[in-house]
C-alpha cells in the first residue's frame, strides 16, 4: 500500500515523540513492503510564531491531500499564562478538527499488567479494564457561540440532532465489534443539550437490539470509571465531557503517555496521543513516546492493516516487559531510558520480528 502522511509535530515535546512515531511507522512500512511518503507542516504556537495562524491554510491543504495525519501536540506557556491572547495554539487543533470534519474521537483505554503499580487504583479494579470512549469532537461548548468581557462570559453548548445521530452510530458500530455494550454519558437532569442527546439515543437504541444501551450522568460516569472501570465497553459522550473523562482514563492505564487516539469523520483522519505538549520537558529526552507510537498502530489499523498494527502493539508490550521505559513509568531501580532510546528499542524489535 502507498500512504501519504502529513506530519504535524507541533509544540513542546511534540517533535521528540513524533520523531519516534515516524521511525516506527517507517520500520513497519519497510517490513511489510508499503511505500510511505511524509509531508511536514506547522501548527500550534510554532505556526503562530512563524505566520500568525495556529493552523495555516498551507497546513490545511497538506492535510487534505494526505491519506492520514500524524499529529503530536500543541501548547505553550506564553499563551497559557496570557488570558488576553486573541490567538492561541489550541485554536489550531480545533480548526483542524472543524475544517477536516473530524467529528468522532476514538480513545481506547487499556491496562498493561506490568504497569499496574503506576495506577493509583487497586490492581483488582483495573485488571481486565478495556474500553473505548467515543467523544463528539466538532460541537458543544468548544465551538458554540462565545462572549467575554470584564464582567461576564458565556459559552454555548450547542448540538443538533444530526450531530448526535452520527456520533451515536459510530459508537454502536464500535460496540458491535467489541462486547455489544454502549453507555451514553450526559447530564440530562440539568442540561437541555444533554436531554437532546438522551432523546436521540433512546430513539436509536431499538435499531441496535443486539447492543445493550444504558445511560449515565457524567458525574456518576466519572466515579464509575475509577471504582468499576471494567463496567464499560463503549462510552459515548459530548465534546467537553469526553475531553475530561478520557484524561481521567490515564489513571487506569497509569500514564497519559500510554494513550493514543484517532479522530475520524468527513475527511483525512488524524492520529495523535492524548497528552499535551508538556513544555517543561522539552528537549530533556524524558517524554514517553508510546502514545505516539500506539497512534501509529491505530493508523495502520484504520486502513485495514491489522497485522502491522498488532506488531507495533507487540513491540510496545515487549518494551514494557523488558523495562525499557521512560522515567515516569520505570520501575524502581530500573535502567534509565529516554524518548530516543525507547523508540530505538521498539524499531529494532520490529526489524528483528
């Protein structure tokens, strides 16, 4: 297969983890006889500094013309600490999602037995936890009408029936490939937007009689994730709730550096780690590249190349079992490995497999 990949490394640790992601992608492509070409593009704070736009038109064009986008992270303290800034790195990420029509964010949450000790939860709670959060990505408060002055501000949590229907369909399709269980997460006891979600879900559920559908308020879902994560199979929710809950999922796996994601919809899909830019670690060779590398596995699987994706997952598992880990997940007394060394180990494993 020939693949054209847009590479958006972004800010902070983005370029460092991206380097390892691209190296793994290239190693797998070489092993299986695929032709892959790369086109780099700027985004985030890097793009603001260069052209004044966190998602320039040229970057959008490169993404449109590619088969997939491999993205790392955006964010910079000089914008985080300035509430008056009119242009922010994160606006580039939102613009990419909106312009590419990426309405479905798929975030798997899984556990690694050798990393149970890194989770704040008890082993018996997380062992066997394996679920997917389907987050609506182009609606809600992130994109609704906004206003702010010195005395008041508002964000509009706006959703339409078609937006809710299409994301629910994605959730049901995933459930049918898994354990046939969908949990719709909302706040229907308080929010009108959530009541629309629940109304539409109740209307759609009979179309999927083979799938068990249940409903949960977001506060209860947050608690359930930490007290009984094995309850979930496919969780589907709106944009803001999904953003918060999926970050909470890192408590189950033990590190945000282990969680990949895919964003799909009307145009070129995007594959990215769920972690941020972690600017404090920039250039220190300590950032965990595994979420970026596992995003590459999801990229291959999106194109039906499951054997390629499985090899990456095996390589990641092998690196963890061999204690080839960056500092935040290393066992006490374990050898020191940096971002580059972990990536190199996984590439070598793939080449020898």
